[in-house]
């Protein structure tokens, strides 16, 4: 039932994550445990066996990685994700979600972000098209690294 541990953990939604290596490196420099969660199409084995890094391979279900992360979260944990739905669930558990480009999701904006996500899904289902994300840049990577380090310097809420 309860997954418990006493230390803050960095979770990475490893499905299509362009900053996995950065997140692992930074978390390890802070002495944090890392849990990489991805579906069976992800090659998480290259990270397995590293000190402080655990990998969780889930089935190909649409939100399988998201639910595997959420069920393991404790207050103050950090979640790296590009998924607004997972960010919302993480906030609900008292975790700190950070996007791949270094944006910290907050309780103050998540409802509006979920509404935009829902409207875009509705538009696509009706045959419309929406723009995808812009290309991931070195500046995005640097912003992510700076933000993650800043968040990890702050004490975890307990």
C-alpha cells in the first residue's frame, strides 16, 4: 500500500524526456535518489545500476508512467515532466513539478493550463490542428538545469 521513504526523491517522467541525463547528474550532485519511470519503449537500462538511480519500466498504457510516479510521490519530491496532467497530480500530492524547459508548475496556474490542454484536445478531436512545441534548444536545457538546481537548493517541505 504505502510507499514510504525519508528522503526527497527526484522523479523523471522518462517518456520522451530530453533532459534525463541532466536531471540525473544534478540530482546526484545534491545526493538525491532518482527514479526514472518510462514505458517499455524507453531504454532505461542504460541508467540502471548507477548509484542512487532506480528505474521503473511500465506497460505501454497511455498514462501508465504518470500513475506509477504519482503513487510513489511524497510531499517535497520533485517531478520532471512535460505532461500538464502529471504536473497537476504531482501538485496535488505536494510535489514540485518542473517542465523540460525549466518552468515550475504551480497551484496558481495549473487549472488554467489544464483548461488550455483540454481545449486543444477538443479542437484536435474535432479535426483541428494545434501547434506542437518549438524545437528544444541549448537555452532550454540551460534554463532547466538552473531551475532544477534552484529548486533542489530549497528545503523540502515535510
